[in-house]
């Protein structure tokens, strides 16, 4: 079925009826089918301006849905979680949130036993097993298993970056991208620690990826040969260079080629002398967030890079690597360590 959510049983019944039974009533705008004429009539409001939000121009089936949606723009959140105090604009969001505290995960995958607290999460998860990607980009060949991922992807084509950093004014296509940027670049808070070496990370996904350095896990394998890789970008580089699968990105100024679009964008910024990242301790500016983060170590006593042979700590990766070359001779080891 679909991943739409409903605030009550009546709305859910309408949704189920749109997927099953006698589908005699067809929406000519989106091809969705309904077993009841009234369901179709109510649905058609989505394609009209009758219940249209004046802020974002999104349309809804009825006045109740529109009123509830407007709370997103007003910032009004009248529904409060009694356990953690988090507030929500609508009751359904509060109900779904409460399952985090109760641990309730009623929706189980029949293929891998993974469980979810929302039916929509299970629906999306099942596409991992089936490979189904129903949301296709009309401007390129990419397809996605979630409509939200397609919406974010489309901003690549339009250039729309509605989420702006309040510190450096850099724009992002998604709120999660902005949040990650703020945590990694402008904050020294790193709550996630590696259990092997103690290295700290701002986001848990970076910590989990780092652990592969210690375990030797190589989850990314080439479908053309037997090569395996620790990182996904290593696989992409391999496919491009060894099997000519992928796209080279060429600089229009100097014709230098790059295997990743992001690297080309940074390279062009150097041609244009664009330095968006500003140090909040001194006037220095940088082309990339990584360069800014490396520089900020000058102003701090924070040492995040650790030699696993002697536990010495360093402010920079370069300093740690330089030390490790000497330390490995002392400890009589030639092990290759990736930081």
C-alpha cells in the first residue's frame, strides 16, 4: 500500500478503500482509485485551491487538515509529552512520539524480523528487500523509495537550498543536512565515542563508520570483481576508474577531472576564491568545513586523534599520522591504520 498516515479510523478506512475492493472512482489528476464517491470528492480538494495554505500553497482535503497544517507555520505546539516535555502541533505526532518511550514496535518485517513503531516505516523498510523505488525524478534517471527523498533530490536540479546556517550562511537542501553541518562544523560537542580508541564524533553514523577501521569490516563489494571496500566512496571510485561505471566531473576553467561532484564544487570555489567558512575566533576564512574544523584546533586544547599504539593524542590528523610512523617503528609494527 502507501505510506500515508491518518489521524483517525475513518480516515484510515478511506485510505485502505483506495487500495482495495471495487475501485470504480478514479481521480483524473493522480490516478488514485476509490471505492466510494464521497471519498473521491473529498480527495479532489487536494488538487483544488479550496483548502490551500497561503504560506506554502499546499492543498488539503478539508478545513480540519488545513487548520492543523497551519500550526506548522505559526509554530504553535499545544500537545505536550508528559514524559520528556517535547511539544507537537498535532495529536497524531504526539501519539507516535509516545511509542519511543513505551518501546512499542507493533509493525514487524516478515523478512528480517526488524520492528517499527509506525506502519509507514515498515512500508518504506520493505522496499529495501524488494528494491522497489516508486518515486522517480522527472529530470534525471534517479529513483527513490521515499517521496521525501525525491523532494530533497529535486532541489539539486532547482538549486533550492531553503535551510540556511545562521553562522556561515551556507545553504542546504534538507534540515538534516543543516543540523549535521551545525553539529560537525560549528560545535565541539561530540557525544559519540569509539569503544576501541576513544575517538569522539558529533553524529553516531560517523562513529559507526569509523569502527570499521578497527574491525576490518568491508561491507561494500564490487559486482564486477572480488574487490571489497570499507567506505562507499571507495567503491564508487573503484567502479569509475576500474570498470568505467559512473561519471567524471570536469572543471570548465582548467579541465581537471574529479570522480565526485562535491570535489569539483570545492575546486571551483578555489578558482573563485570563495571562502564561506569563517572562524569565530579569528578573521581567517576557508573553502571547506573540513579546513575550518582543522584550523579551529589551533584555538582549542581539544585533541580528538589518538595513536592506538601508545594512546598519545593530537589536535590534527596530520600530526597523529606523522607520530604513528615513528611510533610503529618503536613498537615494531607495520600495521596500516586508517583514521
